[in-house]
């Protein structure tokens, strides 16, 4: 495949992923005005990953890898949709739906780039590397901050309990102890303030 | 300043930059449904930078630096607003408005991080390094693609002429010749199709 053909494929991919801007999440913006979409969510995570890196113990995750992983981590939702964190039924076929989506969307790219981006996404999903653990921690903390600072808008809407939130952020403890301490404090406070059920 | 105080400042910054999701651009999404905001725009640029890097000549820009630069490049618009590319009056005091915004928004962070992010932003603005030239090229190409694939929605609305668009993308030629060739071809075609004035 020559450069021109590669570029045509890349442009098709760039056009296609514009759709991530239409995938709405359950999280609402900090001012409570509307739901957040996956594209803006992803940008926010990437900024958080940059700014909070010092809270990981040495050896720290490689930030460049974390950023790339975060940038691609929700792209499969263009086809598979956003599965709400506390939707158990939605999780049953999540993996299958997302793998099919990855094949189609990343498959618009030249083969080597398709493989590279699928690998980044799978590494994120598997939560084994330092980078994946840190990226996943950030992905768990961001909606929690949005919930807390909007007085629990999305928690209340879905009747979420503190044990569910604690369970969801359990992976943060090892990769970023001070962030874990922060968010467990917010959860306690959210229960006291009635943002979140006990 | 201890870690706890640093974290509090970082969280304030993370809350504040959520506002980037409210800053609307003149560009419309690929399906023409609505205007794009700065946060989702930024995510799209970061993905483009990853996928199109091979079109830069050797020595290539450092992708990690490019990504960080892109992630922060529009944050000043939280205070300064988006200045439309072809708004000459808006450009008169753009620099002053944006510097003030940078001081305030990045100033929410601990001093070392404030300086790091302001440096990244200024490097982007100055267009001198390879990374800044490539990031700026991507920032010029993305709205052009959106315009072209929506039949010139924003070009038509603002009566933009092809000479203005060509002038705006002139910096792409050196840093990514094959991308320059692609977009000049799209501009010619856009004129023929009536998306863009001669």
C-alpha cells in the first residue's frame, strides 16, 4: 500500500471517529447542564493523567503510553455504545460487542495501525500494565468527581450505593494511594450529604 | 507545599477545565448536527496527530510532546473564547486576552505545573519547534476536513474565500507535504463544488 492509499484510509478513520462526539455518558458536566460525551470525557482524562502523574509510586507509568491508551479507550463505543458503570445486564455482552466494534472502526486504518490501536485498547481493558492501571484509575476517578461536584446528579438518578462506587474504584488504591484516599473521602462525604446511598 | 495541598490545587484545575466543553467553535460536526466544542475538538486533534505522524519528514516531531501540546492548546479559550479563524478584529487583542487567561487557569495548578503547561502552550503558539509546527498543522487541517465533508457549512455561513483557507494552511506544506497536497486538493474541489468561494 502506498502513502496515498494509507492516507485515504487514515482520513476515513478520522471522519468515522467524529461519531464519538455523539456518544453520551451518564456523567453530567460540572455545571449540571447536560450529559458529557465520550470525546470530551476522553480529553478530560488525558489532562488528568498529565496533571496527576506524581501521585503514582515509582516506577511511574509511561505518560506517553497512558495518553495514547486513554485517547483510544472509548472509540469502540461508537458501535457498542456506552455501558453504564452499574448496568449489570449491559456488561454481559459488552466484551463481544466491543471487540466487533474494534475490528470495524480500527479496521478502517492500515493494518499496522489497526493492530497498534487495538493493542492499546486491549492493554487498557486488561488492566495489567502500570499504564493500564493508571489510565483505568483516572477513568474511574473522573466520573466520581463529576458526581460529587454536581451533588450526586447521576448517582441519585440511578440509585447508586456507596458500596458500588467503592467497589468500582478499588483498583485505584495500588496505583495511586493518595488519589484513592481523596476519592474514598469524597464518597464518605457524599453519603453524609445525601448525594449517594449508604 | 505538601502532596495534599498540591492535589487540592490539581483538583481545582481539573474542575475548572471542564468549562472547555462549553466553548463552541465555528466548526460543525461531520454530520452537520451541531457546533463542535473545544474539548472534543482537542481529542480529535490528538487522535489525528497519532494517526498521521508518518506524513512528517524525518526527523519526525516527538509525538508525546505533540500530544501534550495539543491537549492544552485551547484551554485559554475558557476565558478568552474561541476566535474564529477569519475574524480579523478578534485577532487584534487575542494575544493579550489569552495570556491573561493562561495566567488564571494554569495558575490554579502548583507553580511548577503552571509553568510547564504555559510553556507547552506558548511553544504551540510560537510555531517554531517541529512539534509546534506539526500540532498547528493538525489544528488547521481538522476544521478544513469538517468543512469539506459537511459541504462547506461553516465556510458558506461566513463567506470564506479559498485564498483565506490557503493562506491559513500554508504552514502545513513544510511539516507534512503529503497532507498539504491532500488539503489543497480538497480546497480546489470545494471551490468547484461551490462549498467555498473562489
